[in-house]
C-alpha cells in the first residue's frame, strides 16, 4: 500500500522523529522493497537584509554540514535492511516537505508533531500545513 515513505525530521529536536521513525520503518517493512526518504529542512534567511549579517558562503556551508549530520543520523538510526535516502532541503519547512513528496513520488508522509500550543491553533504548525496541502496520505505521530 505505502511502498515509498517520506520522513521529515528536525535533527535538533528528538520529538520530531522519536515516535515517527518506528512508524515509518514499520510501513516500509510491510512492503517488500519499501523505501524510506528521510528529509530535513534548513530554513532560508527570508529577508535579504538578514543574510547580510552572515559571511559569504554561509548557507552552502550550513547545507553541507547538515547533510553530513543527516547521513550520520540515517546510518545510526535506520536499519541496514531498509533502503534509506537522506535529503537536505532548503526553504520554508512545509513547502519543502510537500515539494519533496511530489518530486520523490512518495506514497505517504510520516511526521512527528508536538502537542499544539495556543499559537499553533492560530498560525498552524508545519504538520497541519502538510496535512492540508499534501497530495499524499499523511500520518502525524504525536511526540
């Protein structure tokens, strides 16, 4: 049913993957040859005036460093029996997750979410935006 899974994670926040990873792995292992795509998003600077405070090449260095960290995370947390591919994305979190799901042609997105706070109800967390706008099935795992 779900052969290709996208697992968006925040490397700095364990609740983004602690419960979501086992769920994603279980879905991958239900299908023979299931594939897990693990993605993390490096936010962009937004306004150009903000980027002027950083040295030239900062974003490129940050993306490279995060790529190394993600590759290490995947090799440590994902069993070798599961085909896994790390992806570093850059931009707005929910937009990048939705675009990656389309580009990678995944069947489902599995993502962790924290318990909503009042501000989340007004603004909408990334998980809620992905649920509303993704073409794929989305499983949100509470952290």
